[in-house]
C-alpha cells in the first residue's frame, strides 16, 4: 500500500500559484490554494503605528509519499523558501483519503 502525504506550503499572497505550478512540474496532480493571514518573526510591519497582518496563501498538495521530497524541493526552489521571510512548508502523513480515486492504494 502506498503511503499518502500532504505538503502544506505557506507563502505571501501572490506566490501560491507559483508554488502550485512547481508542485505539478515535479509530479503532483493538483492542489488547493487557500487564503490566510498571519505574522511571522520576520514580518513586523506597521503603518502609522498600526500593525499589519500580512496576507498569506496556503497551498495544500496531496501526493504519494514517494514523491513528496521531490515535490517539496521543486517548491522550495520556485518560491525561494530557503530565504528568510519567504514562507514555510512541511509534510504531513495522511491516514485516509476519500474522493480522490487516483490516490487510492
């Protein structure tokens, strides 16, 4: 049975499509982009003393575990996650998936 994983990528608004395109280039069959807000250690901007909550895009990519590292590396290169303040990504193991026939064991 193939293991399934989800790559979660959080980037600044406008970079979600770049992350998604990189994941597809590396073999993912698609993904979902969600909107979010949040502030990290490297983001403490304000206007007239009012703190700004930067907008984020969260990219969810379901894939087989064997493809996860290659897809993650492609995302890292495309959105420059190796540079401070550009976002973050992590991989989560998935126990069950329903409604995605091509991901079935």
